[in-house]
C-alpha cells in the first residue's frame, strides 16, 4: 500500500508541474503564401487559424499577419508578429529557445 501511495504521489507531482505548450499561427487568406515553413517545434505541433474565422474582439488584437503565438498553460506567453514584409521572422531554432526558457 505504501508503494502505491508513493507511486501515485510521484505521478501527481509530475503532472502538477508539467506545462502545456501550444503554438498557433494566425494568418489571413490573402497572405497564405507567407505561412511559416515549419509544422512543429520540439514535438509541439503548430496549429493554424484563419484570421477571418476569429471573433471581432480577437481580430482587433492582431496587428500584423502572420503571427506565431506561444501559449503556456493556456496563457499567451510569447508572440512573433510579422514585419513590414508580411512574413513571420521566427525560426524553428528561435521558437525552440523560447520554449526551453519556459521549461526551465
């Protein structure tokens, strides 16, 4: 019984400290040629969302497309907005470095 409680405690402890990472790219249909060129970073898949499908209050917060957004535990934690050239400047290595900062 003690072993079972110990194992359950360890598993709960690992789950309690685990963070959930989500990467979301938001882009407009007219700018689809400038989508980011990677589909995952460190095993975290990049989800895609169309700006046109978002509610008005969310659209108002997006200043340029595409934008890559990192959510940690459901909270917006970092973003890489497009520059004047309408391309997202984020590289896979840069995104991985930011994710690693949140993991530590």
